[in-house]
C-alpha cells in the first residue's frame, strides 16, 4: 500500500511540480559544463560521491557539494522546496477539473480517515463550483 502512494506522489510531482523544469535544466547544465561549476560550500562528511545542490536555480553553476545524508537533510528542512508540496496541492495544480477529480478519487484509496474527509470535502466543493458554472452558462 505504501509503495502505491509513494509511486502516485512521484508521478504527481513529476507532472505538476512548478519548478521541475528549472531544476532539471540546472542539473543538465552542470553535467554538460562541469568546468563552469563553482562550489560555494561543501559538507565536511567523508563520502566518496557527493551531490551537487542548487540553492538558487537562477545561478545555475553555483552549487553546494553535499553527501547524500546532508543533501536529504537540507531538502527536509527547507520549507520552500517544491518537494514539500502535499499530494492535494499537486492535484489542485491540474487545470482540468475532470482529471483533478479523478486524481482526488484515486488518492482516496491511500488516505487515512481524516484525509478522506478532507478530500471528500474538496470534491464536494469542486462539484459545487462546477454546478454554479453550469447555472451561469445556462443563463447566458
């Protein structure tokens, strides 16, 4: 069950993460032009392979070198990382209401009782908005 929700979250992040393209572009540029990379800081951990971490995607070649543990720690501590979007936030980024409702309904199978109540109330709200839009369209 946990593997199913993790896979679902990964797919949502891949499709709806607003800075995914910037992050991929920055990583690609560093791999393509390693001679331009400027390491601003490095963790003191003794690890053979360190990750390059961007603190600002506008400055593509300015990176921190971090061991996997320090890299994960930074991502968990930073509340502004796109990885911290909730599943519901990512679903709500879908512009098509029908697809958004299907994603919410799919997410319900992984939800706890409290989460289920929250998602059900969102679906009811979406249906109410859709009904109001249909009434307005009929009057036009």
